[in-house]
C-alpha cells in the first residue's frame, strides 16, 4: 500500500520573531487538497509573514512548514515550480508588455507550450487585447488580472493570495473571485487566501483561520463561526475577535 | 525523461535565458537606458584623451608613454561598467518591486547571478565598443591592437567586477535600498588602490602590499608594461587570475550568506529602504 500524499500545506508550531517582536507565535494548521482557506486578521496579525514563510521567502524562527511534503525554505526548489502567489506588495515589471512578462515567468517556471499557455490565459482572463501593451500603461483592474495571469502561468497546485482584490472596484473584484473559484475547482488546487474583505472570504472559502497578534484565534467553516459567535456576517465575527481583550475573555 | 521536480532542482539554462530576456526587453524598450550606457564612457575617454594629448606634446616621458592614459581609462571603464552593469540589472528588480516574484520562483541564486554576469557583458559591449572606436578616430589609440593581452586584461577585470557586483547585490538584498549607493560608489574606493593611472611604486611603501592584494592592480601594471616597455607580463595575469578566483568565490559565498540572512530577518519581503 502506498503512503498517502503529503498535505499541500502543513504548518506546525510556527514561530517567527523579528528582533524582539513575534510576528507569528506558535501557529499550526494543515490544509486539505483542493480546498480554499481564508486567512483573516487585522493589520499586523501575521498573515503576510505566514504566507511568506509558506513561500520560503522567510525562514521560521522555530517550528516547521511543509508544502507538498517539502520543508520550507530548505527544500523549496523541490516544489516552487508547483506553487505560485499573488500579492499587491509585489509587482510584475511595468515596462515589459504583458506577453513579455508572461513569457519570462513562464520560462522561469518551466512551462511547456508557453505560447499556448499565454494564449489560454489571455482568453480566460480577458487579456488577449492587452497582451502587447506595456503593463505599466494598464488600469489597476487590468494590472490585477496580469498579476493573476502570472500567478496561474504554471497551473499551480498550491496558490497563495495576499489580498488579491485590494483596491479593485466591486465589479472587477467580483470577476476575479469568480475566476479563482473556477480555477480551484477545475484544477483541484489548494488556495490560501489572506484578506481583509469579509464578503470575499464568505463567498470563496470553505474554511477560515482567524489570526490576531501572531496567533490563531479561531479556525472553522464560515457557517460554524457565524453560529458560534451568534452573528449574521463574518465581518461581525471579525470585529468580535479583533476587539476581544484578555479582560473581556476572562469576564465571559 | 527527467521529471519536472528533477528539472527544477538542476541548474537551468532556460531560467538563465528567461532573466536575460527580461533585461533585454527592458533595454530595448528604453532609449534613456541605452544612451546612458554610452554617455559617460564617451565623456571620460574624450576628457582623459585630450589631457594625455596635451601632456604628451609638452613632456618627453608622456610622449614615450603614448596611450597609457587612454588605455587606463578604457580598462578602468571595463572594471567600473562591468560592476555597474551587473548591479544595475539587479537594481532594476528592486526598483520594479519584482524581486519578491523572483525569490519565490524556481530561479536559483546561481542562475540569477549567471544571468546578471551575461547582462553585464552585454551592457558593457553596448557602451564600450563605440567608445573604443571613437578612441581610434580621435587619438589613434587602438585598444584591439593589444590582441591576446587585451583578452587577459578583459577577463581579469570582468571577474573582479562580477565579484564586487555579486557582493553589492547581496548587501542590497539584505539591507534594502538604503545600500543602493554602494552599487554606484564602491568601485571608486578601489580606484586609488588599484593604481589605474600611476605605477604601484607611487604609493607609500606600507600601502603597496594592499594594492597587490587587488587583482586589477596587476592588470593596470601589465598594461603599462605593455604600452611603455612593450613587454607582455603573463606572470602578472596569472597572479591576477589566482586572486580573482578567490575574490569571485568569496563574492558568491557572501551573496548566498546575505540571502540566507535576508530570509531570516524578513528583508526579502521589504524591498524599500
């Protein structure tokens, strides 16, 4: 009997301390293949550090992170070609055309039939007309679609998204969410999504991990979180968690 | 047939080519970048060339040492522009906030370094070839007449420029854009010590051993030996090569250590100041 495949993402007692500040403080979670999980938390909750550690961009102070069975960052080159990410804090080069950017990243990720893949992404993300325009000349919504195309260029099995719809108008944001949901379903890809946007998380995620001050405050399905907190929306749950103090917890 | 994982683990010429393509697209799309490659080398060469012409017509020694100033300017430019060509390609990633994309891609540090090395030669060629032709036109100084000696000079100077470029890139990755100035100025620290325009014996005796620890010193001494005494000194080139091997290995090891350190302190996430 063969061993079961390793989980797409496994985080065990992860700690990341910058000088004296604990950005992430002993969190653990495991994602199942094909799932979309939301990572929620206010500013400074540790979401971006967690995602960067999973991508191998940051080395843990202690604890262990594995992606598709490879320990990060030590064994990252075993799996980086099967992962990708999108973040508003990282940009694709603005002077290159969309096609040039996708060509460069496609080559970096070892994509076969790159021309075909770029053409397909052009159709899927409505970028065909924009392929030969400089990326810097596009609107914010179009640039987000280009970043999304870059993050999907290698058809990743594990996709990490850090606020993928930040600064987008509601229509474009909704369109991006729809595309991400279809991609995860069709590819059976595992998606970890850090976001401040509660409706986005409610719509996309079957599981929500709530972080605060580097720790996991709660971890469940959106429906069970709503029931447990007696709230109608995730935003209300988020506010409950964000405003909860040790004193209020003790009083309860 | 090798698997995708095996391909990802091996050194990949395709990923090196991807990075070269990225810089070529950038150069091709930006005439100010292209102009910048030629502008300063031309100004430098003309200034020093006319100065040498003036001195040569008024002093016996300099008349005999024809071409040493222009030769030194052109060889210094190989050293300086080689390092700058390496560092600017790297800085393009920082300026465009693309370094995170690269660091989270399968691109390996040694592939990145290889692409930057090739691009430094491409950038240098775009800038230096027209300038060497101008030196023939204005002063009758033909750098290419140095023949095989020029190959030895060029190779040694490029190795030094890469070693320093690699180290500076590591510093910027580790410390952010606050360290950008090193990319522009670090080579000038070596300028007086490597004796670009004068013999090593001009330095105080206590400083001469320091000068001989730097590979370019051997190149500039070798150039003067060739132009003044008409003697090519292979011993100097071999000593420079030996020092360069050590310097290059130290540069690569320092870069890898600085990237590891950047991964620990989270500075790969923050590419600002």
